[in-house]
C-alpha cells in the first residue's frame, strides 16, 4: 500500500489550505481513512477520520468546525479542507490507512504571519 500526501505550505493565520492524499495498492473504497499531524516536540495526533463510504466522520476537538475531511472513492483520494487556520495548526500532516498501518511521507503545514 502506498500513500502520498500533497497540498501543504505556508499560510497566514485565518487562511485556508486543502490537503490531498492518494492511496494505491488497496481496495480503497473498502477502508477507513485518517489524517494525523505531528507538531515539533509533540506526539502525533489524530486530526480526522472518515469511514469507507464517507457516512461517518470524526474530528479532534481542536479542529471541529474548521476542518472537513472528505473522500472520492472513484480516484482513491481523501482530502482535508482546513479553514480558519491558527499558528497551533502548524505541523507535518500525515495520511494513514489504519487497516494496513500505512503512513504517507507527510506534508508540512506552517501557519505564520
């Protein structure tokens, strides 16, 4: 299973970014997908998860109301729309497939003025 993230970058506080993850080597539509993040000096934490059909989504309390996870099974992609970004959202963001314990290489998100 291969997982590749993209879409990170530098953004001002209050700005938006959309992360994308493509997963290959699995029956994508059958599996839950998740986004994690790891800030400098902190443990990796779950940001959001989405069920295989997209019918169930869960979020960390710190991002509820600001981030939205979605997926398109036709092209094996999962997205993380991040709005109203804060400096504390600065981290490396990872796409993770729990059933295969597969991580992407991560994409850096920096929120700074």
